[in-house]
């Protein structure tokens, strides 16, 4: 019998996870039900054609206690939503940025196992990354359940502290946005050389996609792959000189540190942003 999952919140991250789960090759064996709890039915509508997906506006309408309850709502909504889940004694997973495990403990039943996770949206196409954090008391069965849930959706791993998960937030959690930004910049550069918007975007996407897959399949480091295509005094070398002048390494480090700092701030923030 597959898992039944209550899925609280179906925005960018919630719908990415749901899409990822529903499209796994063995989804029907692994998942029996997805009960999406969200304020607006219309946002869940595209998923409702799968007979395993149901929508409800509040947890009182759940037909039974789910095997797992996953929260994908904004961090500032949690304090208002969590008290409605105190009666459920089941495995909880939270994907909100910043809030430490202790934050959730204050709202939920002490016998409920809690897992904090940091996913990213490419999990929807099974090429994502997700990190998990729990207390040492999480049973091996529940640990296995969490791992099974995300098997086949990308790179998954456990971390040892809230601080480490905040660092993951700044890396793979926010990381797809950094890559989208670079794709935008590359496409903009192609447009500046006179290519159409469509061709520019295709050139940018195919270059990033091809280079990432090539790096993944190669047994060489990205640095070595870069050096191989950068002949001294050649065209690529001229471009790399410009990127080095802009100190891309330093810029990326600063960007990741800024996101990490912001994750720490979110731990204490209640306001609507
Ligand atoms: N987006 C990412 O790439 C990403 C990556 C890693 C982690 N996260 C984390 O994922 C969480 C969700 O982010 P998001 O980007 O998906 O935000 P989002 O697009 O704004 O989605 C949040 C969803 O929560 C719903 N919601 C609001 N009140 C609710 C309630 N009382 N019960 C159930 N659902 C409720 C909203 O519904 P309505 O819109 O209908 O009001 C909305 O669909 C955040 O905590 C974020 O830190 C996001």
C-alpha cells in the first residue's frame, strides 16, 4: 500500500513537489493519496485529474490521518497554520526557509516525528536537490520513509544542524534562481549581438544544459573542462578574462553568504514579506 500524504500549500514549491511525485515512473505503487490543503482550489485544479489527488481548505476534512504531512507555505504563515495540526500524530516535513526544528516542536504533538527539509524546484523534473534535518531520535523507519518519498527525484542528503540546512538553503535551495539569472544574462548578451529573443534564449538554455550534463558525465573537474576549451590567446580566453576582472568567484561567494544571512534572519521574522 502506497503512502498517503497531506500537502499543505500548493504554490511554487508545493506544486513542484507534487508534480515530481505524480510523474515518477513508479508513482502509483509508492503513493496512494495526496490531500492538498490550500486556500484556493483553482491553484490545485491542474492536479485534480489524477484520481489520487484531492483538495480541501482545512485539515478537519482529511478522511484519515496521513502517513506524512508536508508543509510548503511561507515561513510567516506557519505560526497561524501550525496550531491546526497539533492533534495529528504522524511524520511532518517542513520546507520553509530559516525556521529551526525547535520552532515546530513548540506547536505540534511531542510524539510527532519532525523533519526539516530544503528542496528546490527542479525536483519537479526529477533533477533537483533536497537536504533533510531531524533530531537524532528520528526512527530508522521514519528516516527510510523520508528517503523513499524523494527517491528518484534528484540528489538527496542529510545534514546535522539547522545552521547547515540554512547553508543548503543559500546553495541548492536558492541556487536554481542564480542559474536562471545567468541564463537571462547570457541570452541578453546574445540579443545584444543581434539574435532574436527566441534564438538567444535557446542558445542560452542549450549551452547551460549541455555544459551541466557534460560536466556531470565527465570524470574531470569543471576547471579542467574549462581549461580544455580555453586556448591561450583564443576567443574563450578573452571572455574569461572579463569574467575574472569582475571577480565572478568572489561575487558568487558574496551572493551565497547574503542568502545564508537572510535565512538566519527569517528564523526570527514574523512579518509578511
Ligand atoms: N520557491 C522555492 O524555490 C523554494 C525553495 C526552497 C524552499 N522554499 C520554501 O517553500 C515554502 C513555500 O514557498 P513558495 O515559493 O512555494 O511560496 P508560494 O508560492 O507563495 O506558496 C505558498 C502557498 O501557501 C499557500 N497558503 C497560504 N495560506 C495557507 C494555509 N492557511 N493553508 C495552506 N496553504 C496556505 C498559498 O496559497 P494561496 O496562494 O492560494 O494563498 C500558496 O499557494 C517557503 O517556506 C519557502 O521558504 C521555496
